[in-house]
């Protein structure tokens, strides 16, 4: 991930580069990304190891055929998916698990809106491209697991192996990432006086005596 740091110490996300991991299939929902039993965790620490747990292992903990089990994709940071990725429930644990597994950007045909919003809150771009281009990228990654993929959030392009494809980043998402205002919690924490003044201006908030 590359960029600068804003006055509020939130990193800008202008470009993400890394090796890829292809995950084929439409409508992969948040329950597949992180099963419901892991939502009981008090914190998100360690959640990454359970990403796609039920897709990766049998009930007897025998590994299945899944890209997240393959050593050649172990250090990948760019996930390449198909249509309607992250559908289902709105659990923020799904992008948290992917981030803690090591994913810095997701390129796909389309994303569920709430999932994309939860990714934005973590500084993870969700970038879309046409079906044919996504399938070509997945095939390239399969054949070249060590090749670098460059996701340019600002220019809305994805480059790999001498190929550059036009991509789309939601306007609001691109602005938040490039300007470094995607972490709203950090923004609030870095502006305590403004928050306090807003609270004082609200007619229904009483100051403690």
C-alpha cells in the first residue's frame, strides 16, 4: 500500500501493489468468508486464520481444495473475485478477517454495498472491472502466483504482466481513500475540540456540571 499521511495520521491509499490470489465463484457471502461462530470473539485479533474456514476444511479438519490453503498464494495481498462478493449479512468481521489474513485490496466484478463500505472503513479498496477482464486476471494469477498486481486507486486501473485494464472505484470511496479520510473513528479522535463544540451546540446534549 502506498501513499502519504494526513495531519490526522490516517494513511492515504492511492495505490496497492502485491501478488494476487484468485477466488472464483459468484455470490460468495460473508458467512463463507467468516462463519458465524467466530462472531463471538471480543476482538478481531487472530480472526485472519479463520477466513473461509468451512470452505478450507472438512468437519474433521482435513484441508479442502481452496486457494487460501495453497502455499503459492500464502503472501498474496490482492484478492481477485467474481460477482456480488461479500453479500449476505452486514458483519464487519468479514473484511476484518480478510485484512488480518493479509489482503490489502480486492478486485472483482461487483461487491455487496455494505461489504464494500466495511472494507472502506479499513482502508481496503474494492475495485471493479468487467467479467472478461476479471476472469483473465484470475487465470494470469493462477499461472503467475509470484507476479505483481498494481491497483491504482487514483487512476482507476489494474496493471499486471504488461497488461493494464480500466477499473472503477466508487467516487466516494476513491475520494476517502486518496484524501485519507476513510477512518472516521480516527478523524473524530483527532478533532476532540470540534466534537466537543458540536456536542455543545446540540440542544439535546447537557453539559455535566
